[in-house]
């Protein structure tokens, strides 16, 4: 460093001299020796600078090494303290192990006995396993034979599958041909169906018209049947009432013949009614006649319901309807004959 400072001082002097020489015009140019000295001094400065940089780097590295060593020393001290603790713990553990060893020595005797019993059991198990292994070997041999058989079957099935694959390829080609034919048929069928649809639409229109006409006719027929049954029922009821009246009139005449007029008048005066009312009162107590009228009413009701069911039922129902109407017509005929005979008797 001192050399460096000396060199720097010499350089400064040299520069000062050069400046003073440049200012003075009378003085001549510097000599060659001074230039050489200047160059030498500059080289020495460079060398000294490089040495100083090297020394500074070495000083820094030495400082870092010192710091690292101090850190290692601290770590070693911590490890030493930890080792001392571990030694104390190990001493305690050794004492515990000694006590456990004593206990283990005592337990060894019992463990030996248990080991002997276990050895016996293991030998017995080994013998059993040998027998099972022999049986498994036999089964294995049987399984190997079956495996060879299955392999033969597999090869046969494989050959058959290859043949079937060839057949399938042929069938697929045929299917493609049939699909093409089907498409052609579908196009032709669609055209035919289109024409048939037009024809069917026209036919449906005509059928709808005919159905409307037939439905109107059916309704007319139903109304005709209903009116016919109503009129029959009404005429039969009228005939029944006429027959009842004719029978009552005949009874009244018989009573008049059997009883004297004076007795009838006396009974009517006692009851404060007329003689005709008295005859009606005498006829009202006939229970058989009332039961008969109820039965006839129920039969008529059932007959009307039967006709209604026949009209609402599905086809064919003409024969059943004809039988029901003929039944009522025959009943009406009988009632007419009965009424005519009663009227002849009364006359």
C-alpha cells in the first residue's frame, strides 16, 4: 500500500510538471526518460491494484470461514449437550432393561412349556397339511386332464366359429342385397299406398254419409219401438181397468139379487153413504185383487226395462225384441177376449 501511495504521488507530480511545461512556451518538450518512468509507474500501480483486490477477496473468504467455524463450534456444543442428555437417558433405560431381563428370565420357563405345546400342535397341523396337499395334487392332476379336454373343445369351437363367420359374411352380403330390394319395394309400396289413401279417403266419405243415414234410421226405429211399447202398455192397462170395472159391475148385480133393497138402504143410511158407494166398500176388501194388480204392475215394469235393454244392446236383437212384443200382443189379445166375454155376461 505504501508503494502504491508513493507511485500515486509521483504520478501527480509528473502530471503537474507536464501541465507547467505545456504552459511555458520557452521550455522544450519532455524527455523520453520521463515518459518511460511514467509508464513504469503506471504498470506498478496496476499491479498493486490487482494485489490489493486479491488480498481483499482473501480477507473476505477468511472472515466467512471464521464465521462458519464459529457456527460449527456452536452446533458441536449443542450436540455435546444433547449427547450428555442421551447418555443419562440411556443409563436409565439400561437400568430398566436389567429389571425387565430379570422378569423375562422368570417368564422363559413358562414360555418354553408353551413352545413345546405349540411345537406339538404345529407337527399335527403339518401332517394334516401334507394330507391336504396330496389331495390337492390329485385334484390338480384331474384339473390338468380336464384342461386338455377343454382345450381340444376350444379348438373345435374355434374352427366352427371360423366357418360360421364365413357364413355370416355371405349372409351379410345377401342382407345388403335384400335391403336394396326392400328399398325398391318400399318406394313402390309408398306410391301404391298414396293412391290407395286417396281412394280410401273417398270411400270413407261415402261410408260416413251412409253411417249418418243408418244412424238416423236406427234412431227412428228406436222411437217407433218405444212408442209402440208405450201404446201397447197403455192399451193393456186400459183393458185391465175395464175388466176390473166389468167384474165389479157383475158383483154389484149379484149383490142386488141376493140382498133386498130395503136392507141395502138401511145399511147405507146407517153408514150415511149411497148404495153404489156401499157396493164399492164391499168390493174394496179383496186382497187377492190388489196383489194381482201389483204383480201385473211389476211385470209391466220389467217388460219395459227389458225392451230398453234390447234397444241399447249390441246386434243382433231383432228376434228377442219380436218375442217380447208378441208376448204383450198375446196378452192384449187374451184381455180383449176376457173383456168381451164379461161384457156379454153383463148384458
